[in-house]
C-alpha cells in the first residue's frame, strides 16, 4: 500500500508539472492572460496582503512550483526557460518577486484577470489558498477537460533488470 501511495503521489506531481506547462501555452493567447501578465510584471503587492511573502518565497514547495534550483552566485534560478511561465519580469531568478507577481495576478481586483491567472496557475493558487487556510475553488473548463482526458484507471510501472 505504501508503494502505491508513493506512486500515486509521483503521478500527481508529474501531472501538475505537465498541466502547468500545457496551460501556459494555451492561455497565453487569451486577452485576459495578456492583461494578467502585463499587470503582474509592473505592479507591486499591496501592504495589506494576507501573505508573508518573504517566508513563503523560501518554502520548498514554492521553489518546486517555480522549478527553482540553488545557484551559487545569485540565490536561485529556475530550470524553465520560457518567459511565459513567469509573471514577474525577473521571475526566473527571483522567487520572491515571482511570488509577489503571482499574488497580484491571482487576487487581482478585476475578476476576469484573477480567473485567467487562477486557471493558468492552478497549483500556485491551490497552494496559496491552503496557506491562507482556505480551499481553492477553481472554475476552469479547460482544466476540467484536461483532467478528464488524463483520468487513468490505473498505472503500471516497468523496471528493467540489469543484464
């Protein structure tokens, strides 16, 4: 049973990675996303934010969501090369600024901008909502369609034995 749980957990993590990469390219074409990305790259978080950005930006899960690895010269650098993945202009190398831009986009005053950001970054939104003690509520038809396509009945692992 323990082996099954670890396999299921791995499958969920891989699914979230694939989803984040898939949704970034699909939603980049919408005007709401363009508005979100433009806003996030120029705005700053209000002082009344519910989130402790310096603390959250250093948490391992946030670093995993951004695919950040330690860089000996400058702190962190993401393994993602696509500029469309990041909301902050320098989000590739600054997890704290990427988190601030993400919060701005996900909790934007314009509901259509916030919805577009939440549908593009469902894992980020779910994580932030859990940190605020809430359950994420997503209304994303494309995400639901993707989940139905990827809904497996089971999973089989094959291991090659050494010759």
